[in-house]
């Protein structure tokens, strides 16, 4: 009797949660591209992708679509954020997970590392191709601080 309900919410999300995730994934990058004080949340979304690879495929897919949408809206190099996420997952996450048992501490360190490696690869990209994709100023530090605070308080 409950077969249809269980098939629909097989991943554990109801319709309202799926709608909220879809609205965030498709709408938030537009806000980031319009308003300069809205942080892009690259570190937080990267951590959600890394943390949920083996658990919830909806969050992983939503994170990938979010990062691609963000890169398209901000005219950033395509797939660079996903490359950084994969590199952090392969080389850093498993070792840090063994060393750090505090979940909030791991979240904090992973978000800072994701942001650091992403912005460093952006700066390397700018140096290699002689472009100015991201300007290193106080807004960049603001983005990292807000990204970490949102991640810790959620």
C-alpha cells in the first residue's frame, strides 16, 4: 500500500526538501553573480560532496550541479572546482578523517582547505593564462569567513 510513497522518498527526502535543494542549486548562483556580498560557498558545497559520496547521492548530484552552475554564472574555469574537490577527497580527506575525530573541527578544516586550494588553483590559472578571474582583496577573505561560519553553524 505504501509502495508509491517509499519509491518516491527512497532517498529519505520529501517533496519540500527536494524543492528547497533544487531552488538553492539553481537560484543561489544567480544571486552570487548579481550581488557581490553573497559568498559563493565553494568550500561548504565541496565538503558536502566529499562527505556524502558514499551516503546520499542526491546531495552529491546537487553539489555538482551547483558548482557547475556557479562556474557558468561567474565565468570561472569549467570543472576546476570539481577537480579540486576530487583532489582533496583523494589526497587529504581520508587522512584528516583518521586524525581528527571532532566533526565540527573536521568540517572547519575541510572548508578552509577547499577554499584555499580552489582559490590557489584559480590564481595559478590566472598566472598561466594571463587573465584576472578572481581579485585577491578583502572580499575573498570575507567569502572564506562566511563560508566557514555558515558551515559551522549549520
